[in-house]
C-alpha cells in the first residue's frame, strides 16, 4: 500500500515540479525576453494538472484524508457505525472503479484517434487521458489493501507531507 501511494505521489510531485519550472520559464521568457514558452497553457492544463490531481488520490486514500462529514455517525451505535463504514467502502470502490472504467474507455478512444489540441502548436493529449483511470484504479487498490493492512501511523508518513 505504501509503495503504491508513494509511487503515485512521486509522479504527482514530479508533475507539480515540472509545472512550476515550465510556468516560471514562461513568465521569465515573457517579461524578460518578450517570448513566452510556446504551449505552456496547453501542457499545464492537459498534463500537469491532471497528473497532479489524479495521481495523488492513492495517497489521500492511504492517509484517509478525504473530506468526511460525520453529522450523525457519532450518535450511531457500534453496529450502525459498522454498516455505515461498509456502505462508505462499497460506494467509494464503486465510484473509483466506475470512474476508472468510463475514463479508460475515453482514453482508449482518444488514443485511437491520436487526439491533439491546437494552441500555439499541435500537442498530443491522448497520453494524459490515462492519468484519470490509473489514479482511480490505484486509489481503489489502496482502499482495498487498507482493509487488510493494520492502520499505519500517518503522523510519521513523510510521503508527500506538506
């Protein structure tokens, strides 16, 4: 579980760092030399942002950092709390796997037509379409593994720590 979350998080961080450098170079080029880096907006929107968000999902699931609203949960008895946890687990897995299935189909169609966007030049975007299903499948795997692995102390988890 830690390996999956760590690898996906490293990929997410790599996207963040590359985005930082490319946007910085774009700004410096624009204001110092009057020539921005061509295609920065397209690459940031089509690659970096998608990878940054979806490849971070496994870490969110590993740390159990998703937003939780437990308005009534604390008032429930142990049996009903267990039912709620199981229902939440099932809904989470169904969401991740359904979203992965749908976006994988879209990614395959995008690859088949060699999808591009045209900005300052033509950019292939079909490879970035695979970040969505990959992130969702990895998050689902972490959710499943979390059920079988003892809860780890996430306070000492340095992967992707802010």
